[in-house]
């Protein structure tokens, strides 16, 4: 259990740092005030998108399973 939590924390930190560096390297045509803070905030949100994708994938698997069971009953 502890190894799982530690590995998740390490993956989160690696993903956050890579995403923050990637967003920080993007240059717009006009410098905007507060861009660095927005980039850091967006980098913090990347795990939410991963969880949302996993949730949608799981719901699709459950829907396919339900359709399979329904077709077997007919």
C-alpha cells in the first residue's frame, strides 16, 4: 500500500514538472501578465484529465458489458 502511494506521488511530481516545463516554454505573440501563474495552475490540473479519461473508459467498458449481457438474454 505504501509503495503504491509513493509511486503515485512520484508519478504525479514527474508529470507536474514535465507539464509545467512544457507550458512554460510556450511563447505567445504578446506577453501576458500572470501567464506564469496560469501555466502553473494548468500544470497542476493534468491528473484530473487523466482521471476523467480513465472514468470515461471505465464507463464505456461497463456499457459494452451491459450490451453483451442484454444481447445474450434475447
